[in-house]
C-alpha cells in the first residue's frame, strides 16, 4: 500500500474504495497524483451536445449539473460531491452519446478524469468498479424521479419553502440561484420571497435570507391547498 499511497492522490482510495481492487501498478498508471486537475469556481466542465471526454473522480469541491432551455431558463438536476460521480458522464460513456446537460464548478475543484478507454476497460473487467457505477445510477435515478414528482405535483411556493428549510436558518444565495435550483425564473421566486417576508416567515437581505418562522414554513411546505 505504500507504493500506492506514493503514486496516487492521498484521498483517492478513501473516496473511491472501488479502486482498491486494482493492482498497484495499474492504479498508479491510471491515477497518478500529477494528473489531478485544479478547476476554479464557475468554470464550465462540459456542455450539452459536447462529446464526453472521460469519467470524473471528484476529490474536493462541488459540481452542479444543470439543464437549460432555449429561453435561457435552467434547472439544477443534481450536485456531484467528493466520492460520487456524474451519471450524465456515465450514460454518455456507456451509450457513446454527447452530453445532455451542462456541468459547472460550483466551488473550486480538485479532480481526476479517467479517459474514455480506461472507463470502458474498468466497467468491463472490474466488478467493484462496475458495481460502483451502477449503484450511482440507481441513486441518481431515484433523486431525479423525486425531482420530477416535485416539479409535476407540488406548487412552487411549497418547493421554495422546502428548499429554505433544508438550507438552515441563515441562507446566503441570490434569488437567481434559488430559481435555477427550482427550475423557475428569478422574478417569480423574488415575488414569493417577498410574500414570505410579509407573512413574517423570512427576513430578506442582500444575497441573504434569514428564516424567522420555521414552523410556518413547514406548514406551508406541507399544505395541500
């Protein structure tokens, strides 16, 4: 294991234990520490209709994957955190298709990218890695089904209330960012937030929202009217 630790990023095997089954020499060749990329916040990692260049292994930071419309509206599909990976990338690699969404560095990132050929070999020959990839599929599909249910069957004010409750007491975010996460537009979210403020549920500041009445927000989030 000493040779493994010397030749690969220290956090790699902790975050991606499926790679532990690889021979030391193979892992050193696939994932040398020198191959770790540092990406600044806001950088675009991939875009719709672009060919997939590899399978990301995220060591630090957060990637947001969004879907855009022709009118410019965006919806957050999911986030990728260290130890996870992107099923859009996986599906493109497995299906030999271009990206169907856009990936953006939400924070500064540290990551490795497995080349397309390497990903194909690991999926075909390494059972632990293959299980890891398909386990991610199962988790993300469940999350996306929940997102579809939220969008289709819940009012926007309910979804906004749930989002604020999940974020905690003091929330630093722009109205635009909240709108993107909800698949809406800034003007509607701003109007709802002003309504929440009038009701005494929240207090609004510059790029900041303070939850004042959690019980009231919870009641709104669970209402059926």
